[in-house]
């Protein structure tokens, strides 16, 4: 069996279609987190946890410095932003790199916290902006592997609609 290792060591960030090459130092994309609730009942020796929904999702960008174009793009917390993160997924095998594929993360959300600028002598200004995310998608090598839209009750993993029966049971 041949062992393959995937690595992503860089990415580019876009806000509302504007290329921010070099402006971001670090980016955290939105991922779902199950909201679990405990269940205990008579006759059960232990307690189990079961999903009761999905928790709020967030993304964040740590900026490499202050950029006026970023401040203008972010606008108000009452306006949604389109965010895109694009990375190069490198696959290595015993003889070196064997493939390079695109990884794309799309998110729509609003600024939650613009971030507080921290100034230190001889160091670049440091601040992170966090976003609340309403819609998130992930594409690996062109294939959608994840889609979540909290306002539409849509949650798809590898092409399987996880909430189809839930929506049907609610009459939607």
C-alpha cells in the first residue's frame, strides 16, 4: 500500500471578489460543529449525547497589516460579504509530489468583530477580523464535499442532503 500525504501550505483570500493577495496572514474557514445534548433515561446505565442541530459557524482573517481597501470592503455588520479562500492541495508519495489540486472554500456572512489593532515596536500591526457565516461550501478538486446554509436548512456532505427528511417532516 502506497502512503500519500496531502499538504496545503498557502492560500489566497478574496472578499466580494477583490483579490487580497498578501493582505491576509492567516485565515480560518467556517466548519460545522454539532450541537449535542445529553440523553439519559430510566434503565440506561450511562448517558449518551445526540445531535440537536448545528451550532453557529464562524470564519476569521488575521491581517498582515492595515489595508484601507479591506476596511472599505467590510462595510457594516448589516451587509453580507462573499468570502473565498483558494488553496493548492499538494499530494506527496515516496517519489515526491504526485498531484496538485485546487481547494476552494466559499462563505457568505457578516463582520462580527473588526478586530482591535495591536501595536508593538518594530513589529507589524496585528489584528484579526471575525465573521459570522450563514452559508459555507467546500470544493476539493472541483467536487463539492460540503455545503451548509443555515437560513435555508440545507446541509449536504459528499452529495448527500443530510436534512432532506427533516425539511420534509416540517412540511418544507
